[in-house]
């Protein structure tokens, strides 16, 4: 599900690959463009230079090796910096006072490395997304003390039973004098040793300076984009792979096919008014959480929409990925397959090994 369309994982790769396997796969895929990448360089400023209807981009960066300032001008810019560096921790009542009193208790999943450091700690994991459930499971397996999960919506029962953690509602407030927490149902837990917020990340592009203020408001999404990609005011600036609850590589591959076709004048963007209408409708539907795929099929439908758009081009470049019915089935069974993979010892290399077989009538049983 997560691989690029033109490169498969090696034969015998685990169904849910390890971090090392994923890193090796990506490095192999990137070999052809390694010579184009400047490592150890931090972009400090990127600003548009508008001349009539044409916008170019002035970039200023600094080398980490010798502090040399690098300046250059580009016709178009792809902002592929990711969005997993600025952690989001909700502003719960008394949390700042609690952090001042107990600076080592509260952390974010970004900084989590190993469950062993939580072995003797009474731990609360906040959030039950992929990171939250994985971290809670790992800690609960090694901890001598209670591991709890604070959630907004219930964890699916099979996953919760496998985690063997106690599930609690959202946090109402931190109780500084008790090193404790009051939950929204009134329950209180005291003598808390660790709280790990698995509550996602904020979008932020400090190198965009003034433009960043317009694109980013609360940090929950990037405003002023068309189809989650194009900056409407400056379409030669794009932001691939912003979406969450998806496989980022097929997503970014499809998006790259689109903006490459647009920039090479093989397909056209709608009028600025039409693009703004799309962005306005997205905000009305989603609020600040602009880039979340809400259902298991949402990302596949979006990828196929981009595929159809690119395939209208007369001169087609690299063909984008397309999600067929098997892909949608795989996305649908993903939670069950991951749970079965873990229960069976993290060793399966195919869905068939776990007892999952594609049936073209699968939708009738959903």
C-alpha cells in the first residue's frame, strides 16, 4: 500500500515493514536524484518576486558546514518539508503550571524512542491514533505500573483488548498539587509519572515569512491551497503530502504528476475564482483540520481524481498511481490486518498468510 508505483519492496519484506526496511527502500528509490540534493542546508527565507503575471522565487539558505549564505532564484518551488516536526499539545487547564512543577512528566510522541524508559512509570497516553495505540501497547508490555489511554472517541474494541490498557475520557484539567489529572467524567488519577501526548503536529513554514501568516492560522492546516497542492495566489508554489491518514508516497507521487503536468502546460488549473471556491468549501466542511482523510476510501478517491486529471493531458509524463478495487479493499481491512499481524508475531509477508483474501464482492459485506 505504501510503495511507489514503479518500485516494489524486496521479495520477502514484512507486510508491515520495519523502520530500517522503509529507510533502505527510500534511499534506494532516491539514488537517481541524490546528486541533485544539497544536504546540510537550511532554508532561511523564500519570497515571491512578482513581475507582471509571472512569479519567481528568491531563496536564501545557509550551509551547516561552513555557515555560507546561499542565494538563488527559481521558477517554481516544491515545499516538501513534511509536517511532523512541530508537536501539537492541547492547552488543557493548568497544563502550563503542571509542566513548570514537573518538567519531565509531559512529553509528545515526537520525542518517544523506547518503552523501556517507562518501565516503572504510571503512564497516560493521550490519543488513540496510530502513534497513540502503538506507544500504549509497547509501554504496557514492559511497565510494572498502570498504562492508561485518554481518548476523544472510543478505540475499536479488538484493538483496545489487544493493548490491554484502560481507556479513559479526555483530560479536563491537571492537578498540580497531586501530580494528577481530572478526566471529563470526574475521575481523578494521582501520582502520574508520565503523560505522552499523541495529538499530532502543526503545519508551519517560518521561511515563508509574510506568506506564512496567510497560509497558516492555527497550524491545523494550510489555507489558500487548491486540491491540497497549489498555492492559489502563487501556483508555482506547491505543498505535496500535507494530508494525514494516508500512505504519503503514493499520495505525493500522484500530486507530483499533477503539478509537473501543470507547470509544463500540459494541463491547466481552473480560474482563480474557481480555486478559491474549492478552498472555501473545504474550510466550510473541515474547519481548521483541512487535510484529514476521514474514511478508508477517501485518499484512494482523491488519488484517482488526480489520475483522471493528469490522463487528460495530450503529452503524458510519468503516469501517476491509480487505486483499483484491490487497493480499496486493502485500505478497508488495514486495521484488522495490522492487528492480526501483531498477534501472529510480526512475521507475515502477505495478507494471505494472515487469512485475508480478496473477493470482488467485498463491498456487499461492508
